[in-house]
């Protein structure tokens, strides 16, 4: 019955389902692995800042992978880069199965570096594949499928946080890692059998010096994306969890559950972005849309900081502000994800997408480092979080100013005429 239903689907839809299934499985294990590392090393007595630093190589290698991964995808095909990413994530999990005495900080950082390479190969491959599986010129369908893929990924990442915590309680650290590695190995084997062999391989092989994008629109969008994600992580990665735990007195379980639910809600809003930005009324987003939504987002960290400074109940200010920030940020992220896939050329699409997500990873890296440094420099507590929020707002203003250079749909039509 299932085989009959699958055979009725077009080859492009079948490939989309394989790509999406791979991406979902990977994202679930990635979220679970992050929560496993956080909870396990917190139990060993590591501070929040020290735990955040365990993920430093995860972000550093994400920058490198996105830049080089696009070139690899154009040469080898996106099926291979996606399968390499799945295989490397299995390796990263297996690296954590060594005896507990070997789980030193350098070893865990190395495992996270492998996981960072795996994650960005997988993401670049999935996002690039959508461009090739949607008919050329069907921009409305492209926006819808990109939003579904992006939003479902973040919802599953939040679910992965819950999965990691549950597995840790039920099976212990080693048992949880074995379970994740075994499940992902099965997905990897199925992907090797089902994913099309020539997906995304460029007809004109790009040279290594073609890694940097020659498109003005993609360069501008990439710069805006870097500040957008830096603005989120500058207060979200270290300052927020520490503030919730130390200043508001939340337990680690409560903090982790809240952040997991926030990520799930963030992902669900991303899937609704096409409706919220006018696609149902026949309008597709462009550079002007990106400017408007980024400008609205830039006000939110400022308002949260002022609310904390004014003496209102910090829990209510922060939770309410986080919910609004998460919803508006999700729409901004989904808009950007659509625009990069729309701007990218079909031949060698992974080069453009890889360059863009390199800027995304660089923003996360800078934001992560600033989150710990600014929070600590400003004295932690209320003052530390407020300082991070001010920096976040400043970075979002820069994203708005950069986005002013993005083309409108009318300008793109004139350029292609």
C-alpha cells in the first residue's frame, strides 16, 4: 500500500521527502546531542560559560564547512554532501562513547567540531536541494517549501532537546548516545539507497576561487544574515540561560524545557511565514519586506532592556519579550531563507547557499562569544543581560541598514528582462 502511494508521487516530490526526512532525523539527533552534552557536563560541575565554550569548535567549523561545502556540493552532488553529513554525525556520536575518563574538554570539543561539519553539510545540502526540486519560476511554491523545511527543522530541534533529556534520564549518557547513533545509522543507510545520485552537481564545475559570491544581492543578504543571527545569539546562548538559572532561580530542567518550547514555537511560526508576509494575497517578499521586518525586530531587545531597567517583574518582561521576539525573529529568518534560495543560481546552487550560511555561522560564532564576554564584563545579572540586549539591538540596526541595499521584486524583474 505504502509502496503504491509512493510510486504515485512525482520523482521530485519523492526526492523532497527523502531530503526532508534526512534533515529531520539529523536535526532531532543534533538537538538531543546538544542537550546531552549540556546536562552531562553541568552534572560534572562545569559552569554555563565553560559549557558554552564546548560548542566553540561547532560554530567555527560551521563557518569553514559552509564556505567549502558549497564548492563540494557543486562538484560531488548534494546527495553525497548530505550523506557525508549524516555519516559524520554518526562519527561524532561514536566519539562520545569512549570511557568517561577520556571525555575531556578537548575531546568533546573535537567531537563537536565533527558535529558542526556534519550539521552544516546537511543543512546546506537540504536547502540547496529545494531550489532544484521546485520548478523554475514557481516562486510561491519555493517560498512555501523553504518555510516548511526551515520551520520543521527548528521545531524538531526543540523536540530534540526533550529527547536528549529523556534519554539521559532513562538510559544514561552512554545509552542515550548509542540509541541516537543507531537510529541515525539506519537513516544514513536508507539515504544512500534512495537519494538521487546527480542531485545538485553543477554542469560547469566551479573553481575554488569561485567560493565567494559574485552576486551583489547575495553578498548584501549574507551580511544582513550575519548580524541578524549574531543579534539573537548575543543574549540567547549564554546570557539568557544563566540569567534564568541564577537571577530568576529557575532549575536547569525548567530552563531547558522553556528554551525547548521556545525553539519549537519559533519553528512553527517559521512554517506560517508565507501567510503572515502576504503570500496568501499574491505577494512575494523582497528586499523591502526584509527591511520592514528587521526594523520591527530591532526595537524588541531595546524594549526588553528598558522593561528590565524600569523595575517591572523581570520574569514577566523576559518571558513576554522572548515570545514576541521569537515570533518576529522566526519570520525574519524564514524570509531570509526564501530570499537566498530565490537569489541563488540553479547551476551550482550550493555555492551561493553555502556562502550565505557561512555568514550565518559566522554570526552565530560572534554572537556566542559576545554573549559570554559582554554578560560577564557588565557584571552578570540584570546589568549583564541588559548590556547583551543593547548590543543585540545595535546589531539588528546594522542588519536593517545593510538590508536597504536588497533589490525589490520590480528591480529584479527589470534586471532579468
